[in-house]
């Protein structure tokens, strides 16, 4: 685990890998024994989950009826998370990040908008993005995520940019969760 994961800038976070839809489906099928938001349980099941995500088992997960299959980059992210540098550390952790400054929200055209944040990462090789948590008619919810480099790199802070482009439609508000809390951004 990275030493600075417990700092005010980063917070351990597994939820962005599994949507609420994924979690609810698995709880319905398997009951409380398979809660995708429980880090230790997901770690125990990681190989089986990866086989099913990659459709290498008889039953692909998640099925079309429950929001699947996942895009290739989501599956690759989960696979990177399973690659563990030490036996006593659970997973290649995802983190909630803190932007270095304010969130930027700007129109690109009449109906396309861009959300952007600058993130100072602890080392080279990290990735930052906005994980989409929920969409309603008038609002979109995101988590500002950071994936540490694997294998771990020497500390050398680097600046990353998380960028999300979306169609405005009837969206009037963005909600962004980061290590500091929840932020509401009006889309004017």
C-alpha cells in the first residue's frame, strides 16, 4: 500500500470498480455472501470475477439485462487491481483523489460539456478519471478516482488531468465525490 493513501489527499476506495447495479444484482443472486462493495470478499473472489468478466467461464458477468458486458477498459482496470505486489496487501487500490484547485465545467458546443480536474499524483504511472456513479434526468454523479502505478514507483509527484465529456440534455447539476466530500456544480 502507498504510504500517502491515508493522507488527506487520497482515500482508499473500491466502490468505483463496481456500480450500484452490479452490487444489487450480485446480492440478489448470491445474497449477502457476495457484496461487491466489501473489499476482502471481492479480493477472495477476484479470480472467479475476472474469469466471468472476460467471459472465460460459462456465465458472463454482468449480463446484458443488468448493464453488461463491461467495456474492455473496466475489465482491464479490475485485472490491474488484482495484480498484487505483496501477499499481505489486498489489491492494487483505487483511491478517491482531491483536485488541485477548483473543478472546471465548460461548454464545448451547444449541448456538449466538459468536466475537468487537475490531480497531483504521488508518482509517475498513476491514472486519474471521473467514475460515473449515477445518472438521472437532471443530474450526473461522479467520483474523482486515482489509480496508483503498478509496480509502485519512487515518489515523484506528477500532475494528471481527469476529463469527462457529456451531453448536457436536461442536466442541471453535477455531483462530484472526492476525498474532501461531495461537491455540487450547477450546469448553467
